C-alpha cells in the first residue's frame, strides 16, 4: 500500500468517530454506543475532514495504476461532498427517505443483540436520541433561516413518518425493538427507559416539523437547474446532458413498453394488453405466496440459488460472500434495499423488505428480478466483493466509496444480464423485469421534468399532455399511467423524487453508462473481449463515480 492508500485509511479512521451510525452501517466496530453529533459544528467537522483530505490527496503522486484509480475516485467523491456542504445541501437535507433522522432510526436494524455489551449499546443509543434530535432541530432551523430548507410537502410527510414509527397502532418501532431484546435487571430498565426516550424524542420531532419547520418550508418543489445539476452529478459521479437524458427517457420507456406488449401477448394471448397480462399473472396461484415469512423464505432460496449458479460459471465469488440474509424490516414504508456486510464479514450482506401494513399476499413474478437486483449478481456481489478486496482496495474504497449511478446502475444492468443468461425464461418473470425497467425509465422523465419544469415534448410517443410543463400533479398522472404499482407505494415514490432530486434517474442512467462501458470494451478488445473478465475487472475497481469508472476501464 502506498501514500494514497495510507491517506485513505487515515480518512476512515477519522471519519468513524464523526459518524458512529455510519460506522455501524459499514461494519466498523467501536462506536456502536454513540450517535452522530447533529449540531452545525458536527456537520462542519465532517466537511473539514473532506477538505483536509482533499488538500493532501491532490499533492500525492500515485505509485501505480491501482492507486491512480483510488486517487481519482476519492477526489471525485470528496469534491462533490464539499460542494454539497458549501451549497447548504447537507445540513438542510430532509425528505421522506434521506435525512439524519432516517439514519438514526435505521442504525438499529444493523445492530447485534448477541451479547450483553451489544444490548447495552442499543440502550445507550436509545437514551441518546433526545440530545441528537435537539441538535438536529437547531441545525435545520439555522439552515432554513439561511434560505436552505426542504419543500413543505417533504417536511409534512416526514412528520407523518414520525407518527407511524412512534404509534402503537403503527410500527411502534422503539418499544418493539426493546421488547424483542431479552434482558433483565438494570439493562432491562435502561432499554425500557431508552425506548421511551427515543419514542418521545421522535414524536416531539414530528411536532417540531409541523409547527416550526413546515411554515418555513418551500411552497415550490422543483429544485431548479442549478441545484439539480449538482445533485445529478453527485448521484451519478458523472456530468450528463440533462435535456438529452430527458429525451432519451421517453425513447427508452417507449421501447420497453413495446417489448412488454410482446411478452404480454405470450402470457395472455394475441392482442392482450400489458394490464391484461398483469391481471392474469396476479390471479395465478403459481405466482402467489401468502405470508410475509413465507415470502422472505422464497427470496432467501432464490438468492442462494443465484449465488450457487453464478459462482464458477459467470463470476468468481469468494466463499466469504456466498452468504446473504433476506430480512423483513421492522418498518412498513414499502422500501426494498440492501445493506452490506461488516468489515470482518461477521454480519453478512442483507436484503431487506419493509412490507407495508396490511400486505400479506405477494406476486413472485414481479420479484424474481428484484432478488437479482438486490442479491447476486446485483448489489450483494458488487458491494460484498469490494469489501472483500483488502489486497486490491484501501479501506475507503472498500467501506465508504459509493455512487448511486455506479451501484444502482450495476444492479439494473444485473437484471438485464440475468435475462441474457436465461434466468428469466419464464415470460412472467421477463415481464416482471421489463415492468421494473419501465418504472425506472418513467422516473428519468418525471424527475428531470418536474425539477427543471420542462415542457412535455409535443411529439411524445404517449400523447401525454403535449406542450404542457411538468408539475407534481402531471407527474402523478404519468406514473399512474405507466407504473403498475399500488397507489400508496406510488405516492411515496413521487414524494421521494420531489424531495431527493437527481437520485431516481441514477438507476437507469447508471445502467445506460454501464452498457456503454461494456460496448466500449468490446470495441477496444474485439475478438479478445471476455464478458466474465470484463465483470471481474470492473468490480475489482470498487464503487466509484461513473466518469472515473469509464476512464479506468478505458485504461485496462
């Protein structure tokens, strides 16, 4: 390891105590009894670490190609981190899916309960909630008074989430967490006291959002081009032509829906519509599973089979990462997500499903592709493979480097790859994959369109409100017309796009850039191109922005 790697490792050592919940997320031990400092000074300390590291990193000459890639990747991520902080995006971020509040709550999902010390860590964190949320209140207020504040809709929706997390009729998250932990005596008392403290602090935070923050919230939800360009670059790790990407979104959605109609005809007969095919599949017991636990078990079996099948044929999967756990999340917002293994792999990579309240019936034809997206060859193979590469990647690359365009783009690419490899031979599973792809293409259109308030093309292939300008109301109408998702989940998705500009398109745009990178490699290598080697070379680079990825692959 050279000087770039030494600096990267020191960065991780300094970062972990500044972000104890982040340390838990990536599996660094030693900070599980603490919460982040959410004061303005706490956020500033993180930005200062990024600035100091950047200054030193720019002065280091890499010793080899591997360090050159690491330096490029780290500069790209840290520069955007500083730019977001300076623009007020970090301290003001509050939306239905991403905020310091969400990070605090989610940290408990990854904490062990296997020992008395582990249980005591949970009690300590629960009892620290009032201080953390008091700090966060002041940070949000200071940012709002400086002109940096979320839209009112986001603030009000997060307040509703606080209600659900703290209500006995909702998720009852904190008290439920404490009840699931076996403990006696003083530890039992600390857990119960902590659950009450965290529950009340979160409930009061929801009230604070309604009474103090919502009146300060922006009425207009569109981010505007300047904010959106920074957000898009941050999530992609690449600069793209937003207007060209917006136009491409229409083309891609039209292409996918044309293919969906062809598959629908196979499923439901010649001339059948997509909705008719969906209705037939949803009514077919072959593709239905009742019960959350039974559905989790089905996901587990499919995820394990994919790893077993792919290892040694299309990928080389080390033994340490052949283990994955499928879990039911203790919340009910409908999210499906992956969390990586701990640094020592004592905690495996996990696929989570936050099943909405009242949902007990599942359609497997929709979710085969989801398992490949979240498991192998998607996020699990990508994230766990990077974490395993201690001889090739420094700690920052293995644990902290993440670009949504790279990660989500790879996961979408993986879904398409599994179709190419024959794993979606059942037309039902193929329709599920195409439906998910179409959903991501619709998000490109709606996200860019709403935030830039663009004109809807007069010649758009769907005849959708030609010549009008996007609004949240038109976004809702478009999503309902093109996405076969329940209204409650779809409404959450729309709120997510409005509050998290630039993130939703990163899936499909990321996949587009991955496919371009593969085509470029084919063109360079000609008959010598080997797909398995391409995947190995690309994943061995770790997670990095898509611009650094393209440059690194071009040098291979």
